C-alpha cells in the first residue's frame, strides 16, 4: 500500500494519527462511484428492472464512508491543515509536475455532508421515479459517474485535478440533461448547458495557467502561500481572481451565463435535484470559497463577485414570480439563492455563504424531489395552472414541500432562516448596505413565489385533468422516504450548526479554512447582540418573509386545514394586478427576454457572421488555393503534350530555342 498511498509524513499531513486507513477510505470515496459506473454500464442492460442494484448500494456505502471521513475531519483528527496526501505523480514534465492528491479539511467536510447525503437519497428516490424507464441502466450509470466527478472535485488538492473533475461534472450534466435524447427540447437543453459552461471554463483554464506562470505550482496551499510573496501588481491578482470567477459564473449559472440552468429542467427530476439544486451548481461557490485567499487580496474582484451575485439574486427572483412550470420556478429560485451565496462571498461573509450552501442543498433538494413527486402524481404534468387541491391526495409530498417552502422563505426557526439572516446581517454590518437592501427585497420575493407555488399546486380548487384526477395517489416509499429524510435537516440543520450566531459549529469547522482570508480583509464585527442592531436586522428579515407569505395568500388563496375554511383563489385580483403591471409581468414571464437576446446575438447574428466567414473561407481562401492548384495541374497537363520521346522533336525544340535566344540577343543588344 505504501507505493500507492504515501504515508502521512511523506505527504505533509500534520497529524500522525491520520494513517493509511483514513487515506484508503478517502480514496474509496471516489473509487466506489467510479467502479459503480463501470459495472452498471457493462452489466446494467442485463439487469433489466433491477438496473439500480449496483449503483444504489455503491452510493449507500460511499455515504457511510463519507460519514466517517466527515466525523474525523470535523472532530479535529486531521488537524487545522486537514488531511493531505498524494496518490501518485500525475504529470512529470520537467518543472511542470502535478500530483493526483486529495485534501480533506473543514470546507471539504461541509461539502461532503451535502454531496454524499443528497446524492445517496437521490439514488434511492430514482428507484421509484425511473421504474418505468426502459433505459434506466444508463441513468444509474450516469448518476454514479456524476458522483465520482463531484467527489473528486470536492476532494482535489490542486487546481488541475479540480479542473479535470470540473470538466467531468460538465460532461455528466450534459449526459443527464439529455437523458431523454429523443426529445428535441432535451437534446437542445443539454447542448446549451454544455456550450455555455465552456464559455466560463475558458476563463477558469486561463486563470489556472496564470497561476502556474506566476508561482510555478498548482497546489492550493502552495499557491496561497506563494502569491502574497510573489510581488505581483494588484491588477495581476485581480485578473487571476476574475478568471477563476468566470468559471464559477458558468458552473453556478450566474448572470450573464445563467441561461442554461432553467432549460436544464428538461432532464429527469432526480437530475434537477442532484445536479441543478444541491451539488453541481454549488461548485462555483466552493471554488470561490476555496480560493478566498486570492480574492481577499483584490477588493475590486470581491466587489464584482458581490455585484454579480446580488444582481443574479434579484433578477432570478423576479422571473420566478410569474413562471407556471413548477420545476422552472424552483430553477430560478436556485439561481437566486446561489446569488445570495456569491453576494456573501463578495462581502467577505464566508461562513454565511457556506452555511447557506449547506442548508440550501437540503431544502432545495427536498423541493425538487417533491416537485417530482407532484409531477409523478399528476401523470407528468408540470404546469401549476393544471394542478390545485392536491394536499389531500398526496399528503406526505404536501407536508414535506411545505417544510421546504418555509425553510427557503426564511421563517423561524427552519434552516434557511439562520443562514439567510446571517448573510443579510453580515452584509449590513460589513458596510454593504446596498447588498443588504437588495437581499431584503429578494427575501420578500422568495416568500411570495414559493407560497404562490404552494397555493397553485396544493390549495384552492383543483384544475387537474378530470381523466387524471381520480388516479392521483401518493408516490411509493422509495420516493417519499427521501422526502421525509430531507425534511429533517431542512427543519433542524440551521439551529444545529448555526446557533449561537457567529459562534456555532459551522464557524468552528470553517475557522481554520477562512482564517487567512479574514486576516487579509481585516474584518472586525461587533459581538452578536439580539437586543441591538442584530435583533433589528433579524426582525426585518422575518417581517419581509411574512409579508411575502401574506401577499401570496391574498392573491392565490390557500386552503387552511386547521381552520376548516376554504379561501377561494382571488382570480379577479390576480387579473387586475397583472393588468396594472402588464409591462413588468410580461418582462418577468418572458425571462426579461434574455433567451431571445441570446438567440438574436449568437444564433441569428452569430450564425449569419459564421455563414459569411464560411463563404469567404470556401470561396476566397480555399478558392485561391484550389485555383493555383488547378492552374498548375492544367499547365502541367498541356506541357506534358510535348514530351513525345522522339529525339528529332527534342532536337527541333533545341534549335528553335537557340534561334529565339539569338534573335532576342540581337534585338536587345544596343548597336
């Protein structure tokens, strides 16, 4: 084993207790899903209805191993620097050497909690959701490949390994979004996601190159230690940070590369929950958090991160308020919540950003899986205008989605309340009042569109197709049990790791990770005071959430089971309000025409320019080259006619040539 997993001393692990067993288990975190992918891809077709029997047990075992690694990392067994070891020398090319190595610290462990738990539950959920899909063996193989890629991304200890995992995650996203590849919409959505992500990844790749040429290493710790001593100009640090941020913008679907995520809802709902709510889209947040010592050296880059984040938050929330597709509402909600996280990273509230990443992963995974249960119940219908009155028929789905909606709205004392309040509070206290104000507006909008979703889906009169209404029933246990299990952290995770504010477990776990960045920023916050400014900010965030809920109740009429009263939908009020703000409504409903703008710029105009360049290349460039070739061939063909092989002809040619030379001489030579 020593030839494969180097000892703790050889890999600079600061804790001797972190021996080969821990390294082997960390390696198994990525090896097991990869093996599951290979076996399912090879044998899955033969397993027919039991295509999941390899992929799901593999993920359960991976989750159990992950729990042990998480407990070790957060319990201090790996020290403040974390467990860091090398598997093998990946690229030995003179001065350019890259090791395939892993790093497990507090930030890694926080991500592992979300990735392994949500990933395992999505695998279980997919047993029921994909039960009638003929090609489900492909689906489970892709899921395992995605988990391998995502775990490799989180565990990587250098930029190049992270980039390789980054691209593998993008490939898995393409495969899973386009799982129903015979649908044109799914195929186009997969292609769109892949291309848009490549735009951001170009910047990420250039950022990695800039890091190598600047400090001569790609290892995280070595880069963070070397950059401050490299004597770089401020613009160079800013350039590196913004190039890295470009990759994060693409992967986490921030403006202006946000357009791919809503279309990605064309994939199966478990894909939406796993990739586009709880794990893959968090990769950009993780990247900026991991490279916080770089961003902390550039105030301008931090400002850009905060601006892009909070703008995306309010932009996506404004679109979610009018959408009728249940999954698209949640997709834009994801964009908005990711914007919150980037805004927190931009103002230097690192703990709050990762705290919200964790809580959001659970309640958004719950909401997406819940939407899948709703869609399953109403026979693949996704339009909320054709739902309503479902709370009686699918009570487990209703209760769990209600919990998720309360959590994301920031209602005390659910998970989202603690993490969102910390983002808003720290933004205000760190001097970013504009981020706080926009964040409060987004909080109102979030509560409104989430309870609009609940009202149109579960309450009020039923608009379900009469042919389907009598067949509606609760989903099987393989789908409802993951919902129940995700509802638990959606309720209690916030208080479990976030209380007391600024001193909870999340701060203890991540303190060593963000210590360097916080020193560079020099942020000093006053102690949390519930009867001071903190209490006011907390009360404001709760108040606006309640306002959003009440507005949704007013316009979309919930049924109130405890009161036994039926509150009819205020259809007329909705119509009046829509007409009053028709311009704003149309802009929101049409997603502020970003898709149309992209189609105009990159499909029509870009296509026309590409066609013109193609014509120029074929007719001018290739035409000139081919014309010279044709002229040469024609000339050679004609000259070949004089090659008769007869001596007398050649002698005549020589004589004529001599005569021409003599005459030319006599004519040209002056007398």
